[in-house]
C-alpha cells in the first residue's frame, strides 16, 4: 500500500507521473506514453489547459461533433456537441431534420432569476426578525454596490431579498433568499461574492441594532452560497404539427405512432423507473451542448432532476398532447448557463462553439439547449415505440466493437454491409472477423 504523500501538488508533472507509475502501475512506461500522446503540441494551448485544474498531467479527449439543420424560432443552427455516446449525435441529427420540415422548434424564456442563500439560526422572536429584515433590506443590497456595479450596467443585479422561515423543519433555522439577474453570465462567483458581503453586513447590522435584544443578536450564520436549484430560471421548447404531417414512421400510421408515443410519455409521468430513463435521454442532448459551450453540466443536471421531482414525485420532464388532430411535445426545464465569464472566455474550443452558434446571449443559449433536449427526447422515444432502441444504437456501436477487436480498415468497411440486417454484439463481431472472406 503506497504511503501518504505530502506536497503532491508542488511536484513537477514528470515527478507526479513517476510517483503514480511507481506506486500504482509497476513503473509502466506505457502510462507515460499515453499521457504524452494526449498532450497538445501547442505549448501555449497546453499551458492554458493545465491552468483549468489542479494536478493536471495530460488531457482527456472526447469527440467534438456537430448536428446541423436545427430550426429554432426560425433560425437555422448547427449545434456543437461533446459526447462519447455515438447514438446521441445521430439521434439529434435525425430529429432536427424531421422537425425542420415541420416548422422546427419554438422556444421561449419564462424567467431568468437565480437564487443565493444565507443560512442561519435564530432563537429569538420571529416577529422581531421579520421587522428587522424588512428594515435592513436596502442596506444589505447597497453593501454590494462595488460588486454589482458592472452587472447593474448590463441590466442585472440583485432583484429581491426574502426571509424564509424553515424553523418547523429544523429548529431555529432561517435563511435569507436573494434573487439575482446575472444577464449573460452564469454568475456563480458573482452571486457568492454578493452573498458573502451581505452576510458580513447582516452580522454587523445585527450587532448594531437597537431593536433586537441581546439574546436575539446571537444569530449563528452557518454559510452563504448560491443554489444550483433554479426553478425560476426557466425555458420552454416545443414542436407540433398536424397528425397527418407526421407521415408513416417505421410502418406505423400517424395515428398509431402518435398513440404509442403519447402512451410512452404518459408512463414517464407516473412511473419513476421509466421517468429516470426518459429524463436521462433528454439530458444526453443537453449535457453534450452544455459541455461544448463551457457550462457546468453537473449544476444543470442537479437542477433539472430536482425540478422533475418538485411536486414530491419524480416525473418525466416533457409532455405530449394530441388535441384537435394536432400532435405536440414540449419541454420546460430550469437552465442556468452563461455566455461570458469563466471558461467561456478562455477555452479555444468553447469559444469556437459559441461562434458556431452565432455568439448567442444566455437567453438564446437557454432556448437552444432546451430545444436540443426535446429533440433528443423525441428521437429516443420514437425509436422505443417503433423499432426498439437497440437496432440504431448497436449500429452506431458497431465501429467501437470492431476497433476493440483490432479490425482492419477493410474489415470495418465490409462489416457495415455485412451487419445491415444482422444482430450486432461482441460475439457476432468476433465471428465476422474470423470469416476468411472478410480478412
């Protein structure tokens, strides 16, 4: 068992690699060779990448793909995507092409409020606390003027401060909930800086108060932090068309297809097991564009899944309706993203993604992301209720299995034709590679 190491972050890259190799990989030379192969040959770019994380020793590449023909609010987009799942890009491209011919996606912003919280415990009279907070709200906001100055110039800043009483859930627990508009930035650092300043001012004003008695001044501030749950930072996307314009899909008439499709959506509303997978399909597309644009997919995932269970039951995020011979699907989700600040101003590939999208505002990017999620959802459920998910998925997975089994270029090309109407799995690929006709 390796001994605990002190000062690892201060070691050079070479010494870090040597320590890992010695302690975990039996001094494997292959380890260093792989790490070096994934370094960027441009030293300036590599230095930039190293600055993004602690203890960086190489890069971890994922495919950078695009999906064209995304018609969103009558604008034609080419969507940059980062995903290792081959079927995601194919599904999005099929979906965008399908809906392009039927009017495309419509998307709108419902709200753009983000929230931060100051958590504290208070053992005094509630009525005293309520009046005290009402009296000092403007002072708390004003104390952040230096931090919010530039944001206010851009049209953002602090919208409201509310006292939230949670003492019935946890003894003596309250919070200050602060609403923010961060315009085109995701705003995490901005929000946290404001909250920490408000917390300092809050504590000072408590101690200076003539209204609170001495015991009531013993407020314990626990922490100040933004919330990644953003139920008031909402965007909605939808597609719709007359039933007859759906056309025949995998042998199903428009009425047969739409009926099965709606049943699948309805099941996701009442069964958690299906809802989780239904929503994961939505996030396949959303995560891919979130990563390509340099945003925090972990924060978005957390907010979206919390939103899916906001009424106490975890449900599918999207809706399907068939009314007056019109087929419609829609998706409403909380999305907190930025188009300025952080890695969006630094990472060359991220900047390229924004350029491909026409350098959108954060509102436009929210609309694009939501539309991509709905497109992915449509393709996944369409496959499930027609041919099944595996046929298309395994066709895309075929190349991975061939490469895993060291297939030659000729074998890879021959395999595409050979497996057109055959089952694809690791064993069938091995059997194909052993056929003399294809060696």
